[in-house]
């Protein structure tokens, strides 16, 4: 291979460039970034940036030696051995698609996805401003907290009957309602917003989730999942088109661990998946079986209202739920039976990072855990193993 093109200038794209060099690729690396900003970290946008904290966002691109970084140059298409841009086509031997996702929006709303979005939103969250947020998911909750801390009057509209409904069971999401109340935020559950102009707010943020930014691939022949448009990849992150891999928010990979296809929009996936994708790309068809499949225990977190919510794993509808909560902190796990004994398939915790860290290690190793011991919050998770 002489030239590899990375489409996307975020964390996943940056890690792909770094992986190419650390894995010995000596050819040309071209990175196409749609934004005019050098690659940067997104989690601080809804945390440090909105709080006016001095945070370091940008990655040291020099860590991925000799990368041809082309800012403000989105890809417009991908054909066999060619990436198309408005500035012309780029011939290449391999492509890493790391284009992320675009926020779902409504007319008359703003979104939070880019550094420019964060700066504009921060500047609008002035003392006394009327702020309406549509959606009580991860972004909606984090922005609501920042806006209230800035002295804004905040109303959050959520169509579901509980916050964080896409990630947590209703009763767990409802445990966060008191956090809104403590800051004087009006949380209006079960209310769908059809007319943004009727809200009468100075700022209206759409926190409705995001969809893979894959529209430019419609004529590429690359298989994409119906419904959300995610790029369908195998357990080594290879797409249906030879020489094209996909990572990060835009990719839905096959997980043997959970016997399903997963797409996880979070930092941890963007950080670790590119090394596997690059290894598969460089190995080629003849040696790809030597590459360890990408099959992690998914992990994500959110800092909101002075609390940290962490989730790991993937649960099914038939998994048995076990609660080990106490007072203000809580931890809830889900279990499935296996030939080796009960397996912890998923865990959600608030302000119990040690539980999460220990559980994730055991889940990764597929270590059986005693649900009865797990149910006692006095027992460290690592002490709940069977045998």
C-alpha cells in the first residue's frame, strides 16, 4: 500500500492515523477533515467549554508522523480505490471511514456537536436567558446543567416518560428527576415539541441524538444499515467494499460477545476501534484472520448535575436485573446464564466508579459472578466471583 485516506478529522480519524504509523505503515496518509479545526476531543464541549473552563481540546497531530491533514475538505464520495472531494479525487489503496455522526435537528433549534457549536451556545447562555432543551438524553442533561449553572431559566422537554430513556429503564431514569428539581429546572416529561417557535425561548437546543454522517456514501455500493445509515462492518471493522474499513460513530460492528450488531456513540469506541481496523486494512484478505476481532465490553459515561453516570456492557430483554444501590449512589446489573455460571452482561452506576471498573474487567474476561453477593453493595464487585 502506498496511500491510505482517512475520512474524518475527529478522535477516531486521529487514532487511525496514529495506528497506521505505530503499526509500521510508511506510505502516504491523507486525512480529510470536514471542519476547519484540527482534530480535537468532543466530550469537553458539553462540560468544560460550556462552563467557561480553560480546557485543552486539540490533539497533537505530530504524534501521527507525516500526515497530510486537509482541513475544511469533506469527502463527497467513495469509489473503488478513490475518495472524491470538491477539490478533486484522491487515488488510494485503502480508506478508513471515521466520519462520525450528525445531530438530529429541528427547524429553529441549535445543536451541540462541533467546537463552533459549543462556543456559540456558551455565548448565548447568559444570566437570565430562557433556555429550552428538547430531549432529556445525555447531551440534553449536560447542557441543562451547564445552562442552570450559568444562571439561565431552563425548561427540558422529553417525549418519553423518563429521562435517558434510550439508555436506562424508566425507573432508573426517573431517579435523576430530583437532580433537575434541585437546580430549579422545569422537566416536562411526556411532552413532544412540534412547534419550536411556540416555546418562546431565547435559546432552543435539540438534544435528540445523532445519525451516522454517511449520506455521501449513497452511491458508493458500501453496505449501510437500513434505518440509521450506519456502515455495516464485520468483527474486524471491514466494510462490504474491499480496502474500506469504518470506525467510530458511523460504524455498526458485529459482536460475537453479544451475538448482535452494535453501534456505540462514545469516546471509548473512537479511541480503541481504529487500531483493529487499521490492522485489518494492512493485513489484507490473506492475513486478516491473524487480527484480533474488535469485541469489547461497550462503555460510556456522562457527567451531569454533579454526578457521573457510567454504563458498561449490553443487556437483552431476558437478562435478570440485580440492584446493589444504597442511599444516593446506585449500581444496577443485569445477568444472563451461561455454561460457566451467571454472567454480568451490563452495569449502570452513579458515583460508584470502583464498581464499574471492577465489573468491566470481569465482564471482559467473562468471569462468572454470584448475583446474590453482587446484590450486597458492601461487597466489592471483584469479590463476587464464583469459585
